């Protein structure tokens, strides 16, 4: 809980100041965590799924995940404002559950016509999970990618 609270505070303050470097945010988050819980930061963090993490590794995962979420949502918002209602999920040769979503077309707004899934409704165990590196690239015409 302390790491999540610290990372939320640090990310909010840094993003508002135009600072978006992951290493800077990680470093400042660890400083904030140490303020909250003191020397116990050398202990292992346990995630909701029961996985054990070194605090620095967990902070990096939280930072990467939150920044990726913000990027996806801002990409979708900006695209929809321009009248672009679809996106394609990046491909990079994933070997986990993400692989089934690579290259798939998604809706950036629920109201978009067509039989495509809405990107915020996709199962988080399969795509856009913590540490996921997939991004969405807006596309105006989904038929242009289909063969």
C-alpha cells in the first residue's frame, strides 16, 4: 500500500511539472516510500497475486504500468477528438497471453461502429497487464488493415 500511495503522489506531482522520466519517478518514489515506512523498504514487497518483489523492482513495475495506462488513454482521447475511432495493438513477438492480441483492431470509443472489442474491455490477464509493453496506434479506417 505504501508503494502505491507513494508512486501515485510522485507521479501526480512529476507529471504536473512535466517530468515523465521513469528513472526519475522511480528514484523519487523510493525516497517517498522510505519516508512512509522507513528502513523496512529493504524487505520484499508482496503483490496482490502473492508474488514477491524487491521494492525497487516493484516500484519500476508500478511506474511502467501506470505510465503505459496513461499513454493508452491519452492516445485514445486524442484520437477520438480527431475523429479516429479505432486502433491497432502493436506487435513485438510476445510469447505470453498478449500474443493473441498483437495486430488486432480495437475500438477507442464504445460508440464506434463495427464488431471490434473496446480497448478498455480487454481482459487484463491477456493484454495490457502489469509491465506490458503493447501500445495502441490509432487508425482511421480498420478495413485498410484487413485482408
